[in-house]
């Protein structure tokens, strides 16, 4: 059986792609759809395959769908024995772009649903709703990041929602033991934390990260990196320096003021006020329960 071959990234499989195949479908020619396994795409090749499968099933098209390695070039000599055709697509469908669709999804613009191929839309919708969440708690030491993240984690676990805590103090005891508190080292520490958060979120886990994350440029970088794989929520756990110093249950502020600890955020290192926080928790005027409720409500809105 000879098949008409179509090759692409299909991230996601949209109506423009389908229209490209329409003529062969109408002629009753079976298809062979090859998905380039590009590792940089937002959707794995497997998910893309499921989208195309769902569409072909819905349209009752005879199509074989395979994932292949990425392609460097197509090479042929004389007489390959099949046609290499350029297919005309009507301009309205030709303008549909997978990049635009991905941007719409990132921006929460629902019009992508009209552009994705029939059948594939449901697969994509299910996939997106299962996307992980990273809640990134930022704030001074003793502001309440760990306490609130732990409370949120307890509630999520009771509801049998898979979640994982990433905590600055704990990470520094294990995977970032080699790092100090200089700007460079803080950046490296957060880069590693971001990587862990990313791979967890990719698997549908709700990640609760509590790191001081004092610099705005790093917070922006973390957001950009994580939004590729997850829904990212930046939570500013807010308490004044005076309150944090009073709480000082770890005795760190005292040591920092005596100069025993260097580069301590709030004392000998800056904490830049977050400019892009999705949620601000005033831990001076609200209880731990009230703060964690606010975070849970935010997560619930994402249909978890
Ligand atoms: P961080 O992780 O930001 O360094 P911690 O959660 O370890 O801070 O410590 C915060 C301290 O403040 C805890 O002792 C906690 O009981 C206390 N606290 C008082 N009010 C609140 C609140 N509303 N939210 C969070 N922590 C609070």
C-alpha cells in the first residue's frame, strides 16, 4: 500500500495541517504522518501523536502515524519513484501558526480551540488541564514561606493531589551544598531548584517552592523558564524586616547583624520587592490558615 507522506512538528496539530492533507484524504489515499521528535517543543512527540490519532479517528481517515528522529535534510537523486508535491492551502488556513496557538495558550486566550484540528483539541485540552503547577514563594527569611508552603502541601496531600515541596534550606543541605550566598551562587542555587521544579511539574506534580529569591531579574528568569512546562504562580510572602527580625526563630538575623553570617538578605544583601507577584500574602495581618487558603483557592481555580 502506498501512502501520502506528511512530515512536521505538529505542535499542536491544527486545522492548517489538516487542510494540507485534505486533498489526499478526499482522494482516499492513506496517509503516513511523520512527527519530527524535536525535543525543544512544548509538547512531547507522544502527545502530538495522540492529537493526530484522535483527529484521524474522528474523521475516519486511514493514517499511520509515526514518530521519527529530527530531520537535517531531505535528499534525493533522480527518479525517487514518488511525487514531491507542494500543496496549495487556502490563505485563511495557511495563516494558522502553531507558534501563535502556543502563545494563545500561554496567554490564556481560548480562541486556540477553534484553530486546533477536530479531535486533537480534546487531547490538547486534557493535556493542558493536567499540566503541573509551580507555586514559587518568595520573601525574606522568616516571612513565612516554609510555614505556608507546608500548610498548603498538607491540604493538597489530604485531597490526594500529588505535590512536592522544594525548600531553600533543605536543598542547600543536599544538592546545593557547594554553594554560598554570593549573587552568582544564589543564581546557581535557584537554577538547580528551577530545573527540579520543571521536571516535577512536567509530570503533573504541584510544586511548592520556598526560596528567598531576592532579585527581580532571577524571579523573571524562573518564571520564563517554568512557564514553558507549567502554570507558574509567584507568591510574595510579605512581612516587614522588623517583623522577620522579631520572629528570628532560626537566630539568623542576630548572626547577620553581628557579621557572623555574610550576604544575608535584608541585612547585608538586598531584597528587591516583587513586581510581578500573582499573589501577595500579608503574613503580619493574616494567619497561616488564611494565607494558605488564598494559595489553595488560586490552585483550585486551575481545576486541580
Ligand atoms: P521562611 O520560610 O520565610 O524563612 P518560616 O516559615 O520558616 O519562614 O518562618 C516563619 C515564622 O513566622 C514561623 O515561625 C511562623 O510560625 C511565623 N508566622 C507568624 N505568622 C505567620 C503567617 N501568617 N504566615 C506564616 N508564618 C507566620
